[in-house]
C-alpha cells in the first residue's frame, strides 16, 4: 500500500515582516478526499494554500507532497484556483484552455474533455468577458485541471456564486475526489464545506485548532463557534 496522504504540513510557519500568518501548523490531507479548510477572516487559510501551491515559501517547517519534501516539480501534479481565475477576457473558454494547453504541451482533446466536464462545452464563441461569475469559476477550475493534477487547491471557490452555482460546484468537487483527485477547499461558509468535505481543519490565528472527519449529523456551526470562542477566551 502506498502513502495515505497527498499533503502533510509539518510544523509550518510563515512570517510576514513581524507577524506570523501561520504559526507551527501541521495538517494532513488524505488522498482521494475533500479537505475543507475553515477559519474566520485573516486566520491564515490563503497563506497556507499559497504555501502548498508554491506562491509563498514557508519561513520554517516542511511540506510533504505524496510523502516527499515539496519541490517545484510537484506543481506538475497540483492544480489551483486562488483568488480570481487567470482568464484572457477577450478569448473564449476553449481558446483560454488552448493557450494554457500549448504552454504545457497538452493536446486539444484534453481541452474539449475538460470543457465538457466543467459544463462549458456549449459556450462556443462567447468571450469570457461575457461569462457569469459561475462560468468564470468553472473555467478557472478547468484551467487548473488541464495538467491532470493529483491535487486540486481551491481558495474560496464559491465566493459570489448563487445557490445553483454552489450546488453545481459541489457536485463537481465530489466527482473529482471520486475520480482520484484530492481536493483542498477553503471557505468560511460552514454548511457548504460540511456538504462536500470528508475531513475538515479549523484554523485561527495561524494555528490548527481542530482536524477530523466530518459527517452530515455533526453540528459544524456549533463546533466551529465553540472552538474559536474557547481560543479567543484563552
Ligand atoms: N503578503 C502579505 N504581507 C503581510 N501580511 C500578510 C500577507 N498575506 C497575508 N498577510 C496576513 O496574514 C494573515 C492571514 O491572512 P490570510 O489571507 O492567509 O487569511 P485568510 O484566512 O485567508 O483570510 P480571509 O478569509 O479573510 O481570506 C492576515 O493577518 C494577513 O493580514
């Protein structure tokens, strides 16, 4: 049997000037699972995800990707959508994918397959400047899937989406995990994470306060509030 985890962060810290955004934090993300990263504003979620995707370098500690120390090469196996999707607004969805595919040496067939998978196949000649927010998010994820990653990192992917868009994305995220892609998703919308995640981690002030499996019967809101309140009071 291979290694159980796609990502393990061991005692990772990130200091910006004088303050720690992440402070001695350790998490483990199981393969083929959806991991929900929760925490209030400013908790350090984005900073952690940026370290996993190589945008920010840890000040100390180590991140393992599939049981070896993270290196830039691992980015070939990581797809990410952090902040807004990097789109050429004057191009169509297919053209956006084609540009990225050419850079990565990926074939056109893959672009068509992903357009289909992300429910964008019928956008034809529409420029992405005319896309709805949901379509733009889906195209952002499509771009992240182009290199057939083992890990998909999504930072607040449902921000600004309507309930239909959120539901659609949830179904897609579940299907990724079922097809062998591990997913890390950050959010501060608890109900949304509860419906999609297998495991959750709650971070606050740069530290991990809680990590466990989650199921529908759990009162996540109560758990979250209790954990954060207890920490604030200490
Ligand atoms: N480039 C930077 N320079 C200085 N401080 C930063 C930088 N990036 C993040 N921080 C600080 O690190 C802390 C954590 O920020 P981060 O964006 O990771 O939190 P978050 O949990 O993603 O918050 P939100 O839910 O509001 O997006 C904050 O105090 C933030 O001000």
